[in-house]
C-alpha cells in the first residue's frame, strides 16, 4: 500500500479508507452515468477534525481530492479523476443543534435532506428545499449544488435557506461563514451565498446552519389534466398572473404520465391526458380554500379534462407519488436515462417544449418532460441504451441542442443540477472568456492550487480537454472535426 | 497614471464608466444617490464615480416577474414602473438600486423574508480596469457557473462596478396593512414580537423600535399581507393597531454619538438590550439586523466588547472619521478569503 494510503489509515482507521478496486466501484460516478472514473481512494471521515486532517495531508502531498455527499448529483460534480481521493461525508450525519425559538438547525453535511425534516416534524417545523432525491440526497450536497426542488417556486433554493457554515478550505484551514442570525455579517461579504453552488470546488462544508420553516396550517394539492400542453402552460401563466404564489407548480407530459402509470409509482393520472399539472397551495385554511377555488377556475377555464383535489395527507401523497417517482418510472423505458436540466423564462415554456420535441424527433430519441413550471425549469429526459454507441451519441447531441435552445430563449443551461463535468461545454453558451475568467479568479481565491474537485464547473481554454474525458464517441459528436 | 483626485464624474452609460476605469485615474469611490455615503469611511483624494446617470429600466418582463435595471435607477423609479403591473421588489431600502444591493443595509424585513441576496438573479459588471463581465442569468433560477453577482451584496462597491442588475420581482399582495403597537414596556413588546414571529404566513415586515425621547417605550411595527380577510383577521387576533407611519429603516447618530449595526437572534434580544443604556434608541428588523445609537465612543466600545464576548457581530456605521467600520472580530478564515477575493478582482485596490 502506498505511503499516502497508509497515512490516511493512520488518521481515520482502516475501515474508513477504501482502496481496493472493486470497493471503489460505487464511487466511479454519480447520477450522470455517462462520465465514469474510478478514484484513487475513498475516505470516510466522521468529524470536522478528521476532514481537516485528511485535507492537510492531501494538500501537503499535492494530491487532488473530491468531496462527496450521497452521489445523487446529476452532472458529474463528485466524480473524481483516477489520481484523486474522494472525501465521502456520509458518516457525518448528525443534527447537531435545533433552535425552535430562533428557527434554525446546525447539521453535519451527510444528514439526508428528508431526515432533517423528519427530525423536526414533531416541532411543527420543516426544511423547505426538497429536491426529488430528498429521501437520499444530503444537505452538504444540496449546499454544494444550490439544489432546488418542486417547492422552491415559493420557498427559494438552498441558498435562501443556508445561514452559515464551517468550511475546511483546500489547504486544511478552517473558515466560518455567516451566523444563525444572518448569512452576511455586518461589514462583510456574503461568502455563504457565493460558496453555495460552488460544486465542491471552494472547500468542504463540515457544519451547515440552515433555516427552518414553520409548517403551514393547511396544504391542498390540485391535479389538472389537460388535452394539450399549451392549456397546462396557460393555466400556470394565469395562476401566476393572478398574483397567487403556490408552493409548487409542476407539469408532466404525456410520455411521462404513461411511464408513471405503467410503473410502481402509479398515481392514477389520466393516461390519455397530454399534460398533468400539479399545484400545491399552503397557508391558513381559509386562504388555501379561496386560492384552491381560484386555481380550479383557471383549470376549468383552460379546458381541464379532469380536476382533482387532495385535501388529506394520503391523497396528497398519492398525487405526488407520480411526480416524485417520475425519474424512476422513466428508467423502465430503456437501460439508461439522461436527465437534462435547463431554464427558460416561464412565459416561453410552450415555445421551449415545441422546440425540444422537434430536437427529439430530429435525433430520433425518446424524450419525456417533467418540469417545475413555476420557475421555467425544464427537465427533458432522454431514455437511451448506453450500450448502443450511436444512440448514446444521438442522446448527447440532442441534449446539447436542447440546452442551446434554453439559452437562445433567454434562459440558463442549469436550474438546479449544476455544471459538474456534464456541462463544461455548455457553460460557454452563456458566458464568454471574460466572464469565465472572473469566475476562475473567484475560485482561485478559495482554491488557489486547484486541487479541490479539479476539472469541474469551468471549462478550460481548450474545451476539447473536457470532452476527451467522455467516451470517444461522444467527443466525436461534440467535435465532429475530430479535435478531441 | 494621471490623477484627478477629488473629481466627481457622472457617466451616462456602462461604456462611459468603463472608459473612466480604463483611464486609470487613481482610487475610485462609487456613488449612488448618496444616501449611504455618510456610513462609509471617506477616502481623501478618491475620484467620485457617480453612477446615477445610468438610470434606465432596461427590461421589465411582468409575466415572468423579472426585470433588468441600470445601477443608477432609484427605488422610487422602479416602484413607479412596477405598480401598474401589480409587482414589487419585496425588500426594504431606498436610494439607487446599485447602492441598495451593494450596501444591503437592512437585509430581510421579516423572519425568512426576501432580502437583496435572494432577489439578485445576475448582473453586468466591470472590473476595476474596465473589463466587462457578466454573472448569473435573467431567469428566476440558474446554477450555471459561480454566483459572482452574490458578491455584490454588501461589497460597498469595493470589488467591481455592477452596472446592470437582473432582479426577481414578486406580485403585490392583495391587501397589506401596516401596524404599530406603541408605548409598550419591554416585556410586552418582546411577547408581541414572539407572537408575530410564530405566524406561519403573512408577516411581511417586523420591527422592534425604541426612539430617542420616547420615554423608554417600545414600538412593535410591521405589515401583514395577504388576502383581505386574512389580514383583517390577523390584525384582530393579535390586537395590532393599524398605522400609516412610514417604516423606520435606520437610526440617525446623535451629535457626537455613534450608530452600531449588527445581527441579533430573537432569543438574544433580551440579553442584548440589557447590555445597552436604558434609553438608547434601538431598531431591530425581523430579518435579524439591528441598529442602536450610543452617545459616546466609550459606550460603543463597551457594547462591542460585550457583543464580541457573546459571539455576536456588529460594527460602527456612523461615527467620526476613523471610527466607521470598526466592529467585532470577523473569523480569520473568512477575512482571509475576503482579502483574497479583493486581490483577485481588484488587484490594484482601485475601488475603495
């Protein structure tokens, strides 16, 4: 065993260091399975002090390292190169402190998102950001990715809920950001906000202070089934134009509905509908009742084929089951699923969906759409067979064009999944060299040697270097001139 | 580098601002409407770069609830443009929008409420050498690249010049009523504050205020928003007194005195107040920021020492020259990153 690995074992104990090739298999990718790479080693620290000791050692040895939560990221953010050590934070899963008076919690990064809400449920509190993977994904991963979720239309993204953090910087020094009383200290920069979403390239958060929200007295979920996607999108526009701010506004297209209804996530959605719109309202009982009546009226006005309303927890759970299980259901359509993530102005959703459909037809790929309609955050999903090189190449090419479409419509190449390695090329659709240079300067202020999660978020000057990390066939699609 | 120390320039657009910066005229202090300049330590000889000439609302997409505005657009100008669309920028503050976001003087108005950091979607900006760059997006959700624009919030114009801001807007509530329960004793005020904080819905702003010469009485002020029947019921349930008084955003320094601004959790308020002179004016915003005025420097220093020993955070925002900006210590790691960011973005320390 090399000296470095021996030293890691000395710091953490034998059972917290994995080096055998077969033991490393589970860490060779995240949810973006196109990009796989087996790390040099995986370490499993259980405290800030252990993370600090590991990072100091790796920094001194000039070895790159990659922090990792549950590995549910969908853009390759925590995928490590063969020379890098993965610092897996799964063993740091304690809720360290809950303040019911001041409404915050201090957690370790490995705490599972839903576990935090479960832990404070009896106090009438919850943690608002709820990515689809909330039963598995970790708060640390959410902080690194600035994760969203269906309820961020009303409640905001992770950045709106993080008040502070303890960070192990890439040289092993500690840095304390924010305060339970406020994320930005008087006279100081808002480093908490800029760290959030830095995808593990600025350092490792080992304690995170998050805001807790009071549970609302009433919650109602409405389902509207429509004969056209246009009608579903217009209903969303009507709801928003009326000044309503639902907790969630989610749309599933027909292909997704059919996949869901044929799966264990069956929720009773009408399989002949072109689109299903889920609207969740929360607040005081009488307010929610009035708002539900308005939403119903908008659904009827736009020709809703079926309108359902869940007024108890069991019914609500059923209606959400299909939405939350949509990605799992689509996994049945083929061996692999490429989950895309782009944003357009909400008013251009219909236009975007028409364009996405055309791109799917052009490349002959099976496309489904499930999306956060309130935010204009699209998740086109391509079901493909990763063993079929040509199909994989068509899938990647279609994804590339879809993201270009989002940018052309005034949007973004990522609403909540991050850049990771998946979108290193796509970032250039939004930003020029000067923009990327400023971002690189900001990263260098945190991570001057570039050893903390290298090769993520920012493309190098020669984009071919990034593409080359993917399978050769994909490189050819993105660079038909063969420059890769 | 030629110097035009002390000169005031007012360019009309971002290209002209870039030209001024490229001319390398020495140190530069950014100016908006001037409403917050007195809270910054003056820099003798610095060029005053007045950004109020950049005053165009570039884009207002009412259905999408976003807009793009020049940094010199004033809060009042934007409010006027948004009113017909029944939209608003739901964070307190006045002056130019560039100044409001760069100074972030109040944070959120209510617990968990919107603050400049949550409403800033992106920006077009210039580095101190005039190089243009952009960060973020115009849509309400984007995690593409690093959020350099979030560094604007609270930067006081020392990192870069944000010339255009992309902002998220919110619908105006159907009803909104301001309230002010006045002349309460401290315990009653804190009790009411707690009752209001327990509302899971509708509290749009909240303040605890003791004014100078108010006989030591406390005011609890704020606004309830939502549907008209909900607002009325909430006012009744908590016996809140409707008020048309303008919200107090800041405290003024008394002659020879100082203003201390900081952060305080609701649970820390009794301890914080116990450590202040019994008649010291005090203002706490529901998002956690407070201000207090102290009659002499010694009193401020005692308050800062007490806060520091309790792990609190505050700094002097209004005082004689040489005292502004002094405060409780900031974590060494935080300070180090902030210094490195300043060096990375403005290596010659032009923006001051």
